[in-house]
C-alpha cells in the first residue's frame, strides 16, 4: 500500500469529522430505524445478531490490518492502545450479541451496510495512524488518565448492558423501564459509557484519528439516546421525569 503522508492523512480525517457533524445534524431529524425504532421503508431485514456481528467485526479487522502492517516500531504504549481497541470490539462484536436475547428481532440491511462503511473507515484511520505515525502523547499522566477513563467507560457500558439484558431473562420481548446503577440518572448509561471509553482513548493517544472517533461517537450516540428517551416517555406514563438523556445532571 502506498504510504500516506501526515498531511494527506489529516485531510482525510478532517473530511471525516465534517461528515460526522453533518450526520449529527441529520440524526436530529431522522430517527435511526433499528431496535425499538424499526419501521418500514429502509430495505429488507436480516437477523439482528448476524447483522450486529457482521457490522461490528469489521472495525477491529481493519484496525488490526493497518496497525500490524504499519511502518513504525510498535512500542509497549502502542500495544496498550492496540489491546484496548480490540478489547472493546471483541466485546461488542462477539460477546455482546451472544448474550442478547433477540433471536426473533430484525435489523434493516441499510443500517448494517452503513455501519460497515463507518467501521471500515474508523478502523482504517485509527489503525493506520498508530501503525505509521508517532503519537504526540509523551505524558504518562495523560496515558494514565486516559486509561482510567477507558476502563471506567468500559465498566459503565457493560454494567448497563447487564441490566438491560436481565430485563429479558424470562424470554419476554416486551420492553420494560430499566432501573438501578446509572439508569436512575440517565436513560442511556450504556451510550454514556461508550463515550467515556473513546474520550479516554483520545486522551491516551492524542491524535486526529482518535479525535474523529470520539466526535463520531458523540454524533451517533447523542441523537440515539435522545430518541430512546423520547420513546420511553411516550411509552411509559410512569417514566421517571427527573432522568436526563445521556449525561448525568446535564442533558
């Protein structure tokens, strides 16, 4: 593969960030049609678990390829970033879909296809940067802070998933109001945890690719959390009015 200069790479990332901002604005008006929001008009449907695995596994595959084929020496710090990225995606692409009780649920193929495109680019830019350019982070303090944020976000994300999955332990497909942990403060602590993860990853790596990933996470998850919050309030009259959407005490 022809080596991309840092200037060319940064241009790609800035264009990617601009697309994230446009996507965020669009999602303020267009509800993403999967899960509880599935509706007609978005193409044929496929099995939810299969779709989830296919669209999520692309990101670590792309990341690993470009990281491992990179031209610079991989330091222990680089390997830490490599391990954390793969920890998240092994959980999201393999463990999480195996744990969910959604055997009869479907997802539009258009959603799966768009997620594949996103994950191809996201895996590429993050793997390519770490495989070919030196990270600007030289402070062990920043790496430590970022690591703590990442692990805290990972815990919040998975603890929240545990609560959501437990709501269907009887095999029911009906939705219920989740309670406990950060669900007492916000509607989508699973999304909040994921944002904290990628904030931590950016603090550790301090590069344009991880910044783009953080911005895309915000652009995707904030509108999605807002849609969930609105749905719960419309569906359950008893939904706690004091709960925020995604950021405790703020929004």
